[in-house]
């Protein structure tokens, strides 16, 4: 995004923030570290800069936040939808490329002025103001920029949320979507004593609950290979989640374990959801999985995308793998 355009958008947003009375901050459903961290830091900064004029600035999640993120400052203030209120005059969304990702909270957009902060390259426009940086590894890089604009710099707590968000979306600054900007912002955040790099990366990437380990065991022992091993798939049923006690948010990152299979170029992890079609997470080394996801009505990034398929988990993974092969996308 061109610098002057962004400065103008920031000015428009500031004007809206200074006259708003009830603000909702929304992250996407089935939240991840980037959306929670971005939303927490944004909510905190908006509250401290514009708090005097505000009746409320509430962060509303579609579901309970997983225990993995319990260390993030402010996480206890996240309200789980429905939060008892139904009208906000300003809605800020983070990391949310389409209204589909808001679930039933989409009704909060009715009659509200909507501002979206995002970094996805494929998206369906829905906001009055869209600030989008598809070249950023994490949405939190954009939120960091906005916080510096309105508040000078993040607080120690906001820094923890932002660093966690960037680390989460870039696999600890190791994935293909990691950019110089991801590293520069992370470096600035590391200057804060509150940002404990080793502790955050242990919590995000190494620590795993017993229940999650059981689901991982199932996923790896039921892994299938297609196209001579270039596509690897696995699946998670609701029954498995119920039996193990593993929560939806705890299944984050399991697709990476399937992706780590030697020779794998595209990984597909299909997981049955509580509210409808099976969710498929896709990862790739080179292939454009955003294009694959788009065929099924989903979206995301070139190397990390997601979609929903109306089938049981095992069949959904098979359907997506077959589509990729039949269309020569590998
Ligand atoms: Mn993100």
C-alpha cells in the first residue's frame, strides 16, 4: 500500500475513533495467535488513546480462546459472543478477509461504521475503510504501525501481544511469508523487557497438551499420501475431539506436522466443525493453495489457505487432494 494512501486512511480512522462511543473489536472465528494478538493490542491502544470518550471498547471472539494463548496480556477481557450487547457504532476487524470468517457476529456490522486491518491477498471487501498490506507476514505488523501512529509506541503489554502475533503467523520468523518488515517489527518489539522470546516460542510451537498429543497421534497414523507423496492429508473428526477433550483452538499447527513429511509439497488437514462443513487447512511449498481454497469458496495466502467442504473429514481431505491432482495444480 502506498505510503500517502495509508497516511490518509489512518487519518480517516483517527477521526472515526475520536467520535465513536461504542467500539467492537473483532477477530476471525477459530482464532489464531495473529488475530488475538492484533486485536488485543489494538483494543488496548484505542482504549488508552480514546478511552475518555468511549462507553466501551470490547473485543468479541466467536469462541472461547484456547489455553495456549492464556499468557497474552488482556486475554481475560475478551468477551465470547454473544456478549449481551448488540449494537456498536464502530467495528474494527483484524486479520479477517471476509465476513464469512466472522460467523454470527456478522450482525454487528449492521448499521456500524466498519474498519478492517488485514494482510490477506485474497479477500472479499466488506468494510467502509480497508487497510490491507498483503506483503506483511502478520496482521500485527500493520497494527503495530497504526499504534505507533496514534500512540507513539506500544506499551509493554501491547508489545507482547504484537510479538506473539507475528511469531505465530510466521512460524517464529521461519516461514516463507516472513518478510524484512516482519523481522524489523519483531526486532523493535524484542527491545521490550516484557517480550520473552524463548518463553513465547516455547508456548506457541513446542508445548502441547496431552489431549492435543493424542489428536496428533491419530493424525500422523492416519496420514495418506497422494501423487507419489507430494500431497499428504489427514483428518480430525468431532468424535476424536470429544473423546480426547482437545479443543478446536488446540488443533492449531497440526497441519504443519503433516506438512513436515519428507517429500510433501502440499498438506491438507480436514477437521469437522461444530457449525457445518468440514474445515480444510492447506499448506504448500510452491503451489498456490489460495487458488485451491478459492475453488471451494475459501481463501488465504499462496502457501497457507483454508476452505470448507461439505463432507465428513476423511472424505473432505480426499476431495481437495483429488481436485488438486485432477487440475494439475501440483
Ligand atoms: Mn494473520
